[in-house]
C-alpha cells in the first residue's frame, strides 16, 4: 500500500467491484424471497409448484389482486389456460381491465416473457403489483397480514 492509501480511511477506499456485485445479488435474493413469502400468504385456487408456470396464464395474479381489491377483478374473465393463445387472451384482459387501473402497463414483450416462463419475469411483475396495491389501498400489506394473523 502506498503512503497516500494509508492516510485514506478504509471506508473511503474504493470497494472491490466484486463486493458490489455480491451485495446487489444478495439484495435481489432478499427481494425474491420477500415476493415468494408474500404470495405464499395468500390462499389461491391452486397450489404453487413452479411460480413461472403457475402464473403463466394470469389466473393466479388476478386472484391476488382480487384478494386486495375485490371490486376490481371478476375472476370469471380468467379461465385456466394451457395454450399460449388462451394465456395471451387472459393477459390482454388483465392488462386492459385491471392492471392499467392500478397504474401498471405491461408490454407485449413482458406478457410473452411470462407466457414462455422466462426466468424472473413473473417475479418482476409481482413486485410491481405489490407496490401498486400498497399505493392504491394505502395500507402496508405486510402489517395488515400480521394484524390479521394475530386476530386468528
């Protein structure tokens, strides 16, 4: 170490880029775990085995939104779908009738990524929906769920 580096406090010396990458990766993993825990707290019509496949038809997302904003979603508009064509119909309906009302606009690429199970595509949307629900309802979702659990 040079004499100049010795006089610089340790926290002001440049961090190793690998350290920053590790911190970002850890933060992303924490965010993912938070999303998974949130989804697991909501009773849905079918069990979750593979989140990207289970959410690919839009039905479970419609159920989550209905859980918090019941007047906004009519579940009969979202039938279970296996084909890409029917999944697309569900997502177009959800995008037009529900998501835009809570300030979310999905692109065709985002819809396609979810329908084709692209890694982390649904998690990114779930994070946006989580924030939109909190902003729309004005309640802290986690706090409300803790209070509900204490009442049970």
